C-alpha cells in the first residue's frame, strides 16, 4: 500500500512537471523565455522613444498584446527575418490588432 501511494505521488509530480513544460492542449511554445522578454523589451523601448507621453500601464498593455500576437502568429526565425518595411507595415496593423485602451467610465455618486 505504501509503495502504491509513493508511485501515485511520483506519477503526479512527473505529470505536473510535464504540464508546466508544455501548453495544455496546444503545441509547444515557439519562443523561449529570453526571446519573449527581448521582444517585449524592444516594444517597450520603442514606445518610450516614439511616444514618451504614453502612460506606463498603457505601454505595458500594448506590448503584452504585441508580444502575444507575435508569439501566436510567427516563429522566432520569421520575426528575425522581418525587413524594416515589413516591420513598419506590421506596426500600422497593430493599431487595429491592439487598439489603445479607452478609460473606463466612472460614476460619481
């Protein structure tokens, strides 16, 4: 009985480790953590340069959206192969893909 419980616990731990390494119900992630962070950081720095008046929370939202879109629709090699012109076209499309969040209305009572 004791060995059965140990076997069950080991099985659960191995399965949990496997599930953390893959996305449940989807294929494995295309971008590793470093690539994802680099992409997000590049987005944030670009927004700081071209729109310094943008609130930090808005920049975070936009770069999260951008990074998510790129990770879902492109491979790391495709992102690295984008030309300057392709990047500019994609940047224009992001105005529709990741629109600026509008402030939530408040009710003063």
